[in-house]
């Protein structure tokens, strides 16, 4: 019962906070929640096993406390926030991936990220890298968000000039 109440309140708070974020910042939230929970636990365990005696320095106590808070926070809310962010991304972005075969048998993947709210033609940003993965989605969201921000800034600038 308490866990369900926590999840409902957390979801409501997430919605409020997310709504108030500018597009040029909102795409970055997901990067914060990719921290591996087992890595957090290892950091905590390492800081505890590094103790040589039963007395602590202030620095050691702070390290242990921060590692404990990081681990507990990440392990309790990470999956919930990742799911909420995925829903927001589905609402905001249209993402298409197309695999193309090259002459020598290789595969090139094109990922096209568009804002669902903008239907007019916009400039294209073409990049490449050898590491496909979540970075591509993040970069696509970033470029869409920055284009939307620049577009609205340019309109405001033009309106102020008139």
C-alpha cells in the first residue's frame, strides 16, 4: 500500500517537474538515470570495506553516506523514472530506424528523430559514429530540442525587431 502511494505521488511530482522543464533541458534527464545499480552497490561496499578501524574521518563518513544515498535512491526510483521518461519520449518524439546494406555486406543504421508537434520541414543534422546505441536516441532528442529552441528564439527575435 505504501509503495503504491509512493509511486503515485512520485509520478505526479515527475509530471509537474517535467512540464516545467524547457525542451532544451528535458532531453538530458535520461542520462542521469542510466547509472548501473550494481555499480552503486559496489561503490558502497568498497567504501565500507576500506575502513581499517572502528573510527571514521569526516571524509570517510561523508563518502559512505553519499554512496549509501546514491545506492538507495537509484535502486528505488530508477526503473520508475526510466519508464516515465520513455512514455514522455513516446509522446514527444517520433523515432524511426532504417537499416541499409552496403555493397560490401556491412550495415548502416539511420535513425530519424522528429518532434511530434512540428510538421514543417526543418534542417537535418547528419552525424556518424561507430558505436550505435542509446547515444543515438539521446543525440536525436538533443538536436530536435535545440532546433525547436532555436526556432522559437528566432521567431521571438524577429518579432522584437518588427
